């Protein structure tokens, strides 16, 4: 049986409609066992400016995670999307189910 090649789909830019919900201050977190890769997107600092992106690697320690939570709050981040790259097992799984930061 032959191997089918994956067909590449070109990226498309889709403009937001006025009625669609948009978040100006967002963060995406890719969670691994020892660290997390974080991308924070913020609106331009001035009119006509470009959006800012901050990329950082955060070690998986309580101190660093709490510091990240503080930075996200200071930046006024409205939405955080997380992706875990592995399954958390054992007692630490309970902590992952509780929010670290509550929206104000």
C-alpha cells in the first residue's frame, strides 16, 4: 500500500467582521513538563503603531509561574489559551484544574 503525501493548504488571511468578538490583549501558552513557551500579544503603544509580541520561556517552578501570572495581569491580558504537550499524572494534576489567576 502506498503512502499518500500530505497536501499543503495555503494560509489564508480572514478579516474580522465588526460583530465578531475580538480580544486586544491575549496570551498563548504551550505547556511542557519542565517549561512553558509563552507568547503575549498586545495592542500598539501608539496610534498607527504595530502590535507588540513578547515571547518568553518560563521554567515550571511556582515562583516563575506566579511571576508570569503577575505580568499577564499587569499587561491587562483578557484571554489566555493553553496547550499541554503531555498528560499530567499524579498529584500535580489537581493543581492544574484550579485557576492561578482570577479575572478582575
